[in-house]
C-alpha cells in the first residue's frame, strides 16, 4: 500500500519498479497465491490465520492476524516468514 501523500508521478515510478523483472516480474510469475491452512480464534473479532504464500514460485508459511474493526476486516502481516 502506497503512502496517500505521494505524488502521482512518484506512485507511477513505484508501480513501474514493482512490476519490473527486478521485483515481481509478472511476465514470468503471473500468480501470487495464498492458501490458508488454519484459522484460529484469537479473541473478540480477531483471528490468527496461517497458510502458504507463493510468490515467484516459492512457497512460504506465513501467519498473520485478521481483526474486524468498524465493520471491515483488517489484516496485520508481520515482516517475517518461516
């Protein structure tokens, strides 16, 4: 998610870089997938979700929190994978 304060030209620059072969390379790796393997209640309106995230053909197990807040579901993903 990009900072809403970024200029349109900076947003375009970031998007171009992310879609380049150096980062996501969608021409070679068209799919990014997530398959949940467990959803565990973690309190009122909160769940811990674990699953396989596949990017660039590499699958990694990730765990993150989903919380219902103001009628919407919010995801908090830590910066590490197993």
